[in-house]
C-alpha cells in the first residue's frame, strides 16, 4: 500500500457547536478496527451447517442440487461396507465428508456406524460421500420442504490398494527402525522400516503427507508428499534429515487481500532464528531447517500472520496474504475512488440522511462509511444530529465511491465528485422493518446478589454502541436494533465477562461475575479456607473465625481505582521477625485471599492492593500466630505494625538411613508437605556414610515428611506427630544403584551412558558399585576396539538396583592346512569353519612347519580375514593377530596370508598350523 493511499483514513471527531456531527478523513496513526453488519445482499448458499469450502474438489463435477428454499433438516443414516456381511459391515468411528459442488461438511460415524448432518435447504440433487479406504459414493438425495429429517443410508465399496516400498536412508546409508506415518485428511497408514531400513505397505489412491519418527532426525523426509494414483511404487526411498540442519530457503511473495505486493514485511523463521524483509515486489527468502518451520509475517496496519512451513527440499515456496486492519472485501470496489494527491485540500461532504421510502430524515443515528482506495478499504463512523444532518471531511478532492451502512438501514452505495471546500449530498437509505428489540441485563456477584455500578459495554465489533452502569440492583435495560451483539461486563475486583447475544425481540441476559483471582501483588483467591492446608499452630477454623470479626460491621471494601502498596512491620514484642516466611490472609468483598511472602532483613513485608478500600489482614507464620488488622487503604498511611505471638516449640530429629552402604542421603531432600509455608531444618549432621540426621525446631503439630533426591527412590508423606518437647523418627531410603559382578581372564572395558555416565576397566574378578539416578542406560562391554556385548535397561522406582554380571571363559581349537609354497612367494589360503567353537572373541596364531622344522617368517605383508585387513605381529615362525575380532558360531572364515620373504628350505610340503584361542561371554542382569 502506497504512502498516498495510507493518507486517506476516516477518523471521527465531533463539531463542538452541536449543530451536526462530522468525521475527518486524514493520515492515520493506526487504522480503526471496525466490524460492520454485512449488507442484505445475496450470499453464497448455506447448504450445510458448519460447512466449508470443498478445497479438494471431492465429487466436484458429479454433484448438483436444486433448492426449494431455506429449511433445517437432519440428514442421517448408517455407513456400511458393501463387501462385508452384516453386522460386521458397519463403518464405525470414522470421518466422512459430504460434498456438493464447492460446499462440503465433515462429520464422523459413531461406534454403530451412524452419522448425521444438518441440511439448511430443502430440495433435491446428488451428493458425494467420501470415507477413507473406500470409493467415493454418489447418491441422490431429496429433502421435502416441510420435513425435519431425511434418512440416507450409505453403502461404500472398498477402494483398491497399491503397494509402495522403499528404504529409509540418510546420506546414502540405510536408517533402520524408523516409524513411518502417511496422512490424508480422512485417515492415515503407519508402518516401521526393518533393521535394513526397508518398508512396505498397501495404500489406496490419494495424496499423503509423510512423517517419520526417529531419534536425531526431523519429522519431515524427502519426499514429504506421496501420491498414489492407480499404481504402486517399488523404489520409494525416504531420505531423513538431522534435526536443525539448514535445508535451504523458504521463499515466496507477500500481498494483501487484493493481490497487491507488500514491501517491507518482516519475515521471521523462529525455528532457524533467521529473519529478512520483503523487497519492493513483496518477495522474500529466508534460510530454514529441514522439517516444520514456524514463520511469522509482520507489517504495520496489518494483522500478523503465523504459519508453519514443512521443508523437505532445498527450495520451498510459500505465498501468503496479509489482512489489513481496515480490509472489508465485498462492499465497494477497493480501487474505485480516485483521490487527487497532488492537490491536497480539505473537502467537506455534508447533507441529510433520510429514509428513501418516506423522505423523513433519520436523526441521532450512527452510520459507517466505507471507502475503497488503492487496494485498501477505509472505514469510520459518523452520526446524524437531531435533524438527520451529517458531515464527513476528506483531505483530498477527487472522485469517491463509498457505501453507507448501519444496523437500522439497508446499505446504500453512493459516489461523489468532491471539488469545492463544501459539497452537499443527500443520502437516502431504506429503514429496516421491525428492527428494534429490548435487552434486559442482570449482573450478580458472590451469593447471587446484584452488583451495582458494573460497567456494561455493547458493541458489534470494535466500536461501542452503548456504555452504561448497572443500577443499585445490578440491572440495565436498553433498546437495540435487532442483531447480534458482544456484551462486555466489568467491575473492579471481578473477572470481566464477555457474552454474545442475538437481540430478536424482548431478550433477557443474566450474568454472574466471579471474584478476581487476585487483588494485587501475588495474592490469590481461595474458595473457602478449607482448600488451604493448616499452619502448624493454627487451624482453618481459627483463621475463619478471626477473619469474620468485621464481616457484619459493613466495612467490607468498596473498590475504587486508587491502588497502592503497604509495608507491614512484623514483630514479636519488640523483636523484628527478620527473613521469615509469612502467609497473609485477606478478607474483602465477601471473598478470601492469601498471599505468601517473606520479611526482609529488617522484618518488613510489602503487599500491593490493586483497588482501594477496607481489608481484613491476618498474618500467620510457621512459628508465630498473628493478630487481625482492619486496614483502610484509602486513609491509612505509613508502615503498619503487626504483633505476632510465639508458638510453643519442640525439637524433632529426622534421620535418613540408606538401606545400602552408599551414597549419603542429603538432608536437603527433606520437605514438609502438609502446611502452607515452607519448614526448614535448623541443622543437619552426617552420622556415617549412609546416615544423616536433620534437626527441626517447630511447633507442636503433626508433620508429613517427603524425601526427594535424584539418587534415591522418592518417599512420600511420612507422618510424625510432635506432641512433646522432643521426638525422633528414622526414614529408610533406597538408592538407585548399578552393581556389576565380573570375572574375566582378559582385560575388558565397561562403559555406561545415560542419565549418569561412567567407565571401568575390568580384569580378574571383582565387583563395581555405582550410584546413579533413575533413567535409561546402555552398558557396553568391549575388548580393545571390539564390542563384546551391550544391553539397555532402566533404573526405576520399581527396579532401583540393577545387578549385572559378566563372566568370561576361555578355550582353544587347532586347525591345520597343507600347502605347497613356491618362490617367488605366493598367497596362502586356509578355510576355517568354527562349528566346534562357541560364539566369542578369537585370538589367532599361525606357525609355518614342514614336518620337522619351523621356518622363520622374516616379513609379513598382511593378513586378510574375509577380505578385511587385520593388524598382526610376526615373531619367528609365529604370526599373532594384535586385536580380537568377532567370531560367530558355525561360520566359515577365509584367511589370506601374503608373505614376501621366506628363508629356509622351500621345497616340499609345508604345514600351516592355525591355533585359535577364543573367549565366550554371558551377560546376566
């Protein structure tokens, strides 16, 4: 929108003389948000209740409907599978779309296959019915003009399915065990890829949104849209994308509702934390992550648009439309007016608004004028005076087209050529018949009593039609044009109430206001003190009795807007209660509130009161009882002193004992849960490695103790009744532990990762104990660089100690092969089948022997096992592998040994002796 087009705004002002009212059209600060009653023109047919646009064009060309007139008919019936036998043929708990042309409505069948929708026209025609995994059903319908119901039973034929398959992958490699979902508007398919990343499933025709679920990857794959149209796909591979990996750009154009480009729009991708602005043509491009990205589009005088864009390719397009605060499509042509910006001059349009049927002026009435300029609509309100006169001012001369609307009249379209400073235009409008109704409003508060002085604001949008206060009994009566209104009711100290009512005649509306959830600061409303927990030395009844002392004296607060803050000096005699937690109980206007706070180092606490008036204030602390104060916030000044009485205190020793030897249970994990204010121990003592004692000095009362620490199983609500000068209680706690028993002739590494991570080196036999927290863990055993075994498990409240053992045994197998060696050296091959060996780790040794002599090996180029090179050590006639490698049971292994230098007798046969030392393991836990 250009600067010139923004310069035309209709804003209201009143001539002081009172002769008539006018509205000034000038450069806007912020365009007014006005909602206008739509003109009485033919609108799109309302065929279904809760209908929407048939964007997928279901049955678009195969449906029709001839309307006989408005009606309200319940179309109902049962949906069945035509290929199944009764009673198993009912299609239960499924969405169903009913469409006719560009109109559609979606509903659901119940558990018996029953559906129903409200049809708003009588007539006949053909509707389309669509359900997931079934062919679209076309069915003739007839709705009699006087009918209230129409039964339409549906029999669907199952749709043909087609197989799709492929692999889930990333960077050319398979990603196994991925959860896959394919969505349509009516249903979805779910499957998992297997350990090789392969998946397969059968789907009906449709366009599906693909979504994946795999730790470390975003939910949107490439491709993210799957189209099944009469055939399957056998190589539909889905590429996954790591979370928070920049994918490329989201780009597009931003325009207003009339397609005019909008420059300078702030475009923010809050997912990738990237921002940009649209250029002069409304174009933008912003870098984004794979998967869903949250985009916001912001421009002054337009509503901010927030949308989600799924990114699965390097370039993703998204065009958006921003709605102007003053955009009112459907009235006058938004480009029909032609202001002369080069000749600014204040032009006054004035005249009389009258009933064009009787010629009588329409006095003391409010109207809205709608002007379309340069692709944007401007709207403001004006009023006629007692003679029906009006006045509207424009900043520029020119040719204008505009529409005048109100709740009393039919809309009228006008045009004016404004040339001279003053120009008259009589505007005739047709009065709507039977247009006035009555609204009788009753506002009540606590206990059903009327609330006087409640503000009542009536509007049909952002402009108020009426504002007044309820009378002494909480009532307000008003005459209004028939129509739908927003009623907002407010009173200080109560939660505002917004209502929508259609005034059609003599209408009543009863509204009950709820007390405000807070009267200032951190105070909160309580529904009777029974909803609060007692303090150690004071009961709910005691608080209620003390707060009721002045309730009958008529001193409950009458709110006003002179809010203020008050400081309270809490003392026990002459001693200030410093750094003390306090609960302030407040009673006002029939409602009880509580605010929790603490005194500072001087014993002072401050409360804020949003409204002035008289309050009953009662402070209570854990070790001190308070006295009530009647506080008038409109007259009180300075700091208010509140005297507190010391409670009778005793000593309570709570001992935490770990049922195992480690770790030490910390006293800081103790808390008292049955009172309003926190209760802290005075000191704690670590008696031994698994024993802690906390000392409390507290009033005589019953206490519920809870112990929470991440390394221990929670303990809740342990009751302890302190009725003497001292008492003690032991609370036994269980730790979260991993206990590993091991036995191994080789050196092993043990690593645990999870909520807590740690590592051990295991050799020989022994036990390792580790304190952990509840969570999921993975333990890995390895020898050298080779993983022997791994296991995943959870440490939970029901399984808080994990016992594990790792036992390793040893053995060996000999195998030999005879080979003829030649010079130059050749490559030797030996096949070894491990059918006599348990699965385990293999230590490989090789010697060269001719039946009487062992030949030294001066150089070994390399050894390949099943094509993989392994490190070796050569010593004399022995070759030893330096690392373990996996050996599976009953598998064949090919050893390829290439020797480039061999000294000694090279003629005759040479025996290759292979000695296999292996280890087997078992993991128990």
